[in-house]
C-alpha cells in the first residue's frame, strides 16, 4: 500500500511539473506576441514620422 501511495504521489508531482512548464511556455508566448505587436507599432510610428519629415 505504501508503494502505491508513493507511486501516485510521484506521478502527481510529475504531472504538476509538466503543467507548470506548459504554463510558463504559454506565458512566454503571450509575452512574445505582446512585444512583437509593440515593436510593429513602434516601427509603423517611426515610418510615419520619417515620411512626415521627408
């Protein structure tokens, strides 16, 4: 019985680690998309400012 409990506990810990890893990856993807949109916006603003000066 003790081994079964230990096995379930280690399986659950592994599952929780996997879920945490997946959450970190998802968070990084969201952050990367946000930075990409911000960079695109800044690039458009710079082009517009350059065109207005030119």
